[in-house]
């Protein structure tokens, strides 16, 4: 049809479109006003000067932590004198008095304050500068602070408290926000717990880290490059030797980054020096992996697959749904640039003649097998039965409403899944309208779990860029999930007895994590998910009863874990999927943050 023959919308259609757009903007403004009000209330409560908070902090510090001696160091150490002056002002206002500061500027150290330790400024560029500086230190732990950061009065109190209660911690960090030139706080940054894959993608830990003094010895600092690259290099050197249980996240704002207010949440394209810092870390900890500048920001780490690459068995359950199934299979065959793979279609009682004809034709392709399974629909049981008959070293659970976008999806997921410490890998899935469907699963949202960043536009990088960065989550959706068959068998597959339809993938991932493996989500494997096109959204009474039973089972099995997801933050909401601040945060300054 030519352009001239396309009918113009009627005045009624134009009016309806205008009203729809107006209503959407009105609701967005209302949501924004409410969220800003919640943030203002949160910031007002996050005040160590409030009597009840000050009293609680003092009592806790007296009970444990007051004797902890901390040595402060700015990074990079050749910062301007003004940065040291700013840090010194913050230290003198600190609630914790057991501190000292390494300083290369004689105009400060000449004041006679014994807590200011002179560092030879002429040796800053030398390879042994860290060890030389630490030779003056008397603290058991060193608190390294970024130079564009203002320390909060209660920060050292919480760090000392953490050191006292968690003697095995080898790296401690917290949350922060921004403060503008008028002293107004904004831009809350609520971090997740230790997330190795996220750190390889972006220096998500910022502002302040505390480590045992000996943990800093032998570290190097790039002789050239940006301050951001130097900070990232420092974090990655810590990561070389750390396990998850040696890293401690304090879920409180410990300081403020100097930045003007903005409505944009950018994610920076890394410089060559930053990519080099990640590559140096990979050379030490993951030989063969390559760091690349991500197309949407951050660093994309590509892991080796080995030669020959492993066979992947793609399991696709279906019942009728010819159009969706054909679209799914055709997109896999036409676009996937990975080999070898096999497609195992589980026909769960199809009775549509056209679908049966199509399945029969597919069976003639040596890459495709069709298994007939007429049992009542049980997603877990269908996948478990098919997995036992798969030949691949890797399994890929794929819904029949998935459509491949880019050819490299399976290579990306397979290379991650083959890493010995990785148990499952999820993909970035999009709705057909171009908004985000799956960018990882967070526990507790909505009662059990939910996809975060749901319906996020493609132009939005998400909360501090997390919709565009490879990272660990507690769970990913089984709509497109890749893992080693050995892991699948080791954890007993999906729970077909208790979770026939809903939350079986969440439970599956949690059992994988409990077995000691990591669950990874990657934005570099992109597919469409035409979600619920097969089963719809409304549940008849019997299905609702089944759903309620599965929800109750998940709450009983996983308990408190559903309230404190390590990939999230207890200051963030459990009502929405947009990482907004909670009206009822699950931690506050007035009570110990480690007793949840």
C-alpha cells in the first residue's frame, strides 16, 4: 500500500490519542511528585543529629567499635590540597574520634595535629607509594575515600561497628548520595551487596571502602589515567582475592558526592584506561577473558568458550500456538550464529491440525526433535522430562513466545554458563513495544519476586545504569535461561511437585545459589518475549487457588530471604520494580543495620 493510500486518523482517533498521552503524562507527574515526597521524608529521617538516632549511635559505638582505630587515605593520593581540607573538616565533625589521616601537604601536617600523618609527596608516583604511606599508619583498618566525596558524620561509627561485629570482613562499603553547591542532598545511590560481575562492568562501589591495613600492601596504582580508572583498579585488586563472605555492605548513606542536581541518570562509556584496568584484573583472575567497551556504556567482559564449543540443547515446551512457535524456531534458526545446538520441542498435547503438521515437518530437520508429552500442563515437569533426554552439555530453557533479536545471544549466554562458578544465566528480554520485560529478578517485590525495570524504555539506562550492565541476581526468568546440564541435575531440576506453573524458576535459581553457584544476567543477549501471549493474564478460580498455594510454598521455603535480596537494597521499595526509595525502609540509623 502506498503512503498516500494510508487513511489519516479521524478527529476522534486523534482526540483519543491526545487524551491518552495527556493522561499518561499526568500520571507520570503524580508518581514523580509522590516519589520526591518519599525521598524528602527519607532524607529527613536519615539525620544522625536527631536525638533518638544520636543516642542510639552513641550507645552502639560504646558497646563495640569505639576502640577501633581508622586510618583515612584519599584516592588518588595526589589530590588537590582542598580535597584534604574538606576531608579534615568532615573528620573533625565525625561521631567516631578514633581516626588519623595520611596527608602529603605540609601546610596541613605543619599544624601540629598528631592525627595528621605526613606522606612524602615526592614518592607519590613511585610503585611502592602505598607501602611507604602505610608505614606511618597506626590504624587496624584503612578507610579509602574518593576525592570528590564528603564524609558523613556517622560514617566512621558505622564502619567501626562493622569491623567490631564482623571480624572476617576484608572489604566494607556503603551507600551514598549527591550534594549540590547549595548543600541540598539528592541522587540517592542505594547499592547492592557484593556483586563481582557488576564490578567488572562498572565501579559500582563508590565513595568509601574500608580494608584491613595489610590488605593494601603490594597494591599498585596506574601511573597515568583518570581518577575513575585508579579507583576502579583499586576495587578490582581487592576483588582478586576476596570471596563473597569477606565483603560487607553497610546499607546506609556514608557520604555525599559533590554533584549538581540533574534529572539524567547517565552511564558512562569507559575510557581506554578503565578498560585496561578491568583487563588487568581479568588477566589475574579469569585468564582468556577479554574486556571491551560496552555499546551502551560500562565494560562488556567476554569469556572464552573453549574449542570445540559445547552442544546446547534448547528446550521449548508448547501446546498449539503455531504462530508463536514458528516465530520462535525460525528466529533461532535464521539468526543464531552459535553452533552446535539442538532444538528439543516438548509438545504438550497439541490438537490443532496446522500445529501438528508444522511439528511433523520440523521433525525432518536433524537439529530438531519433537517429544510428545500429554500430561496436564506442568512447566517444571515438562522441562525436567525433556532435560533427561537432551544430549547437550548446556541446556537452554526457552519459552515458545521468545524471538531472537541478535545472533550473538547464545554465544554470550553459553560463555557465561560454562564458567565453573556460574550456575545459571539469564537474558535481557524486551516486550514487542520496545520496553523492558526482563532485566533480572529481585526477591520480595510484590510479595515473592518480580522483574526489575519492567516496562523501562530502551532509552533509559535504569537505576545507576543497571539495565545495561552484566551483573549477578538472586534469580532470572526461565523464559530464556542457559545452564550446564550437570548443574541442572545437581540441584534436582525444577520443583514439579510444588511449583508446577509459577515461581519454579525463582526457586530453581535460589537452589542453584544455595549450592554455591552464581546467577548472572547479561544485557548482551537480547530477545523479544511476547509474554503471556499463550496463557493470558486472567486466572480462573482453580488456577488462582493453585497460584496462592505456590506463593505460600515460596514464602515458607525461603522466608526472610524474600525480604533481603543481596542484589537489591533494604532502603528500596518492595511495592514497585523501579528501584524507588521505600516508604518503609527495612533498615534505619536508630537500630543496628545487621539485625534484620
